[in-house]
């Protein structure tokens, strides 16, 4: 069974993803705060971390930077999926530098987005 952390400050999106993953048998933690999520990441084990880019307290990239205290660059690339409604060449470049998957919100195809988030 996979453990997933969803870091998303839009509660409707956060809770919808949580329910979808739990129905598929995943164990899911959620956080609306990047700072709280960092504490989870440093102290719990997750197979996948799905992180919104623009959080209210810090950015998703700040969460990734703090995660370097625990994970190697290759582990970060395999664990993190960044979600954003603010896609730009700079965001794409930075996500690529971390080797993270990047998903645009809103999702064009929910099933495809869920597959990307869990593979």
C-alpha cells in the first residue's frame, strides 16, 4: 500500500484528491500549509508527495528545498509531483531541475492526472 501526502491549500481540491486516493486503497495525509507539510516529510515516510506550487505560506519549491534535508535529488524527483495553475517556462524549468513531474490545474483528464500522481 502506498502512502501519499497531498499539500494543497484549496480545501475542495485537497479533500477531493484525498477521497479519490483512499478509494483506490492509498493511505493519505493532507496539509494546507507548506510549513506543516515539511514537518510531515521530515518525520514520516511517503511514497509520493503531491504538492501545489502556490501555497499560502510558502511555495512548493520551498517545500522541495527543505526536503533536501532528508532526500537525495533522485529521491525528490521520484517522490514529488508539482501541481500548478500558473505554468510558465520558468516553472517548467525549475520542475525539470528537480526532476519532478508537473501537472497543470485544472486537470484536463482526471484519470490521467491520477495515474501520473501515483506511478
